[in-house]
C-alpha cells in the first residue's frame, strides 16, 4: 500500500462514491457526540446527577487527551496536542481511503469520535466529559460519547489485528 500523503489526493479520495458511506458514518458519530454534549451543557448545573449505583453525570472540562491524561493549563502544550490530534485525524482519513472496507468502518468510527473532541478543543478550549462510571468508591475516568466511539474503534482494530491474518 502506498501511503505518500497529498491533501489534494485525500480530498479526491474522500469524495469518491465508495467513500461517501464512511463520511456519513463519521458525520453521524460526530452528530451523536454533539447532541449529547449540547444536552449536557444546556441542562447541567454544577452538581452531579445520580443515575444508578454505577453511573453518574458529572461535567468535567478536560484539557488533556483521552480520559484527561496530560491535562494542563499550558496553552502551548494544549495547542500542540490539538495540532497533533488534527494531524492524526488527517492521517487516519488518508489511511482509511486506502484501506479495505472493514478497516474503513473501523477508521470511520475512530475519526468520528476524534473530530467530535477536536471540535470541542477548538470551540471551548477543553473537552466536556460527563459520563462517570463507578463502583463504590472506585471511579473510572470521566468520558463522553466521542471517547466511547474512539475506544470501540481502537478495540475492534486491535481485535481484528490479533485474530485475522489480513
């Protein structure tokens, strides 16, 4: 597979009829993420909403990468991470256009979530995370819908890599 990167070639590949479905998948995931975040941001006050014994809604503004890792107040580091996320999205788009159908779906799932979080980084200078999974006093990282899709895509990609000889 030839992976020499050209943005013009990427644009031409993206608008091919065979890739329109994958762009729609990316758009749907982005919209699901936006709707969930808008709902939380418009209807949330500063308290935690108890759902059940395992899940709460608790708004946290994440300036780091996935699950709050590398959170920082440094605008230089934040902007570098945002630029890196944009670069990774562009690379994934290029790789997806050159991949087989099953991999295009996987990359579309990851890209849709990544674009959702990048949008927030650019608009709010932080990503709103609000899903708090917990058991007793153990709390997992707070995350959002985009993170769910990114994680699912990465897990499917890893399982496919481990269990297939393609």
